[in-house]
C-alpha cells in the first residue's frame, strides 16, 4: 500500500514554496517545511492516526493549526490554503519551481524583477541574457536554466500516435529481453489509441524493479534520465519523446495496468464504483480493508466491481462504464474486419504507383477490393482527371478486372466539391462510376451556414456516395472548416450516403467523437487509407484505432462489408 505521509508532506512543501514566493513571514514558511519533514520521518501512517483520532499536535513541530490541516489533507487530498495560494499566484509558477536551479527564492526574484510568470517568458529572458541582471543569477545559472526550460517546453509537445506506437514497440521488445521481466506492455494514452500522446507510458511486471529500471535507463536511445528509482523511471529519448516506465510485482500487474492506462476520468469512475462496494482500487490491487481481493489481471479488477473488461479505446468516461454495467459494450471493429478500401490514388493523379501495383499491395494486406479515386480536374496541382482521362481510366480498370480473380477494382473519383456545391465533373461521366467520393479542397474560410449548404447541396447530386475527410481538420494543426456536422450526417442518412474516416495520420478525420455521432445517427462510416502508395494501406490500422475510440463496430463500417453486400449500398446512392 502507498504511504500517505509523503503525499501530505508534499502538500505542505508546496504551501511553503508558494508562501515564500509571495514573500510571507519566514517563520510561517519554516513551520510548513518542518511539518513536512516531521511527516516524512514519521514511522506511523498519518492517515491511520487521523482515522484513529490520534493526537496529531503531540507530534514535533505540529500545533493545533497544522494538526487540523493534516486532517484536512488526509480527508480531502488538498487544503483550502493551498487552493487559495494557487489562485493568488500565476498558474505556471509550479512549472517554474520544477526547473532545476530555481527554488522559491529565485522564482520570487524573477517574478518581482522581470515579471516572469511562465516557462515561455523564462526561456525568452534567458535567451536574451536578462536573467544575469537579477541578483543571485549569473551567466552559468542562466545557461543551465535555458537548457532546462527548453527541454521542459519540448516535453509539452504532443506526438502523433503512429510515431509513438513504433517507438513503443521497440522499447517493449527491449524490455521483454531483460531476464526478470515477465510482461511488458504499453499504457496511458498510447494504449487508449489517442491521436497524439504526451508521453509513452510503459509497464513491466518483474520481481526486481531496480535492475529493470537500471537496464532501461541505459538503453541507447535514451538521451536524458529525468528521474529513476526502484520502480519507475522517466526518460527523454533522442527523438525528444518522453517515456515513463513503471515496474510492478506480477500480482499487481492488472491493477497497475488499469491505473496507468487511464484515462484519469475513467480511473476515478472505477474507484468510485469500488468505494460503493467497500473496495479500494489503486495501482497495487483491489483491497477490502488490508486484504487484496484482485489485481493480477485487468479482468480481475473489473470483475471485482461487477464489470466486464473494458477495451482501452473506450476508457474515457464517456458512457463506457454505464454500457459495461448494462452488458452493452460495443464489439469494436478490428483491422481484420476491413474487406476493402474506398479511397485510393494512383499515378493517374498524384499517387506514386500504378493501379496494378496498388492492387498487389492491397491483396498482400488481406483486402478483396479497392476503389480507384483519383483527383478531379480542379486540383490541377495533383494532375486531376478531366472527363476524357477518367474515361480512359474506366476502360483500363475494366481490362484489369478481367484479369483478376478474388479481387475487384471499383471505379471511382475523388471529385472536388465546388464553392456552390456542384461537383467538378459532369453527371454523364459520374454515372459510369461505382462510387463518387466528394471532397472539399478549397474555400475553407466560408462561414458555417455557407459551408454546410455547400456540402448538403453536393450530397443532393444523385451520384454522390461518400464525403471524404468530412471536416478538413489536420491533427493538432488545423481545426477544420466550420460546418454543421450533425446536419451533414442527417442529410447523409436521408440520402443513403456515407461519411469517411480518412486514415491518413495527419488527418484522422472524422474524430473519435464524430465517429460516435455518426453511429448514433445511424450512418455507415468508410475507413479509408487515401493511399498514394502501396505502403500507405498500413494507415488503415490507424483509422481502425480511431474508429474504436468512436465506439464503431464492424456493422457501422461500410468497407467491413464484403463486396456483394457493398454493391447494393453503393448502387442505392448512384441514382
Ligand atoms: P498523455 O500522456 O497526455 O497523452 O495522457 P495520459 O493519459 O497518457 O496521461 P499520463 O501519461 O499523465 O498518465 C498515464 C495514466 O496514468 C493516466 O491516464 C492515468 C494515470 N495517472 C497518472 N497520473 C495520475 C494521477 O495523478 N492520478 C490518477 N488517478 N491517475 C494518474
Ligand atoms: Ca502518457
Ligand atoms: Ca506519463
């Protein structure tokens, strides 16, 4: 069981730091520091003492006021004074204190002399050589602070999941080769399959944590060790990603995996359910009093609070716990459910491979059909097709299909939706296709009503089948154009059209929340690679991840249908 004394002591240390930054009476500051030390050195559990009604003000350096505050922290996890101090000081003060070389005295000096309230301001001041003008600061300290601040700011960056997944796989393989390690797995947002991750969380089961940590921190890719102990380490890799590793005993593995997978909101909801049953959940196990009742596997943890195991992609406290209780968890779509891909480019526009090469690559990946959907003429930069070139491509596809067995190439186009909602090619040629994928590629700046009408009007075209990358967003970069997605979905439903979940790692458009909305609205989603080369079919897995976070089952996914079931769905929209 974790010792609560250190947590209470940390609250008092923080109070002391913040009081000192405010310039409080030094005796008052020292009283909190002394109390923190007393708690740290105390043999007995202060939590238990409070529960037993023990006389806390009998402890060295603890008067009635501090005793009351200890009880408050034990009961609530924080203290009104600390909350007030946080309100009175700039929110990033804590981040400044965490910079090596900066204690409360120096943070106060910077705050007073240069009005530095954030890491950004600290870095700028250090870069401009302004810190050395403050009493107590010299060029050496300034350089040290600059480096630490830059590292810390880099850590605030989030990384695309695709890059993080690859790195995590390598690190997990490395951990598994350490003799004592019984299991090594991913946790955190990486396991929950978020689009981006703040850091990579890894968990290992082993008896001898210290050895595992020691080996891990000496991995070739490790640039900095931010912290390391007997059970955990935080490191920064050469590529700038931060990795947190925890090592737990095998009997705690399941409990720790639940805890460190999160999300925090999901964990809190689980703990609340536990409390209702008189159980305490933490990273070491599930406890009734002092007795451990579960923890070796995740299933045992969920079962202890009356739930089936919940897929990590759902662990966001967005209704998964209620669904689990009602035994109504969705059977999430998997990559193996995809039968084909309905948005693929070739050399005929801006792709890098021939149709034949794309077919071969798709087959290798277990697909049974693909739709060739090159760009239309407006996208001249992508060498978009005019009616004549599209005619020739259609004939070419007919010839290819005549040679294929067990695989079909569908005829399609990624046609531009023009500003007025008409399509970039005439109906006479669209009518010859198996499907029409419509896309917005320009005029992202239209106001919401106009943008929405534009797309609704495009869907009115009797040949329109799938709306590609429906919001135009780019992951962590461009928010997407302003559009009423709910109206678009309702229109799609009424017209029998579909929305795409574009699996390009930079797009992942629809978002998880929008996928869920599509499902609730009863619209099928096409998980498409938008591949421009054979290798890019691998992006389908990322799209599936996103779909899982959006609660989609195979039934909700258009291209999880085998071709005979797909054809009538496509035909229904093709007038
Ligand atoms: P990220 O790294 O920003 O993409 O998001 P996460 O969810 O991976 O967050 P992270 O790395 O801070 O922590 C991983 C998991 O560990 C988190 O989802 C829940 C658990 N966890 C971490 N810190 C705390 C905490 O202070 N309290 C609780 N209850 N859980 C925590
Ligand atoms: Ca994380
Ligand atoms: Ca972490």
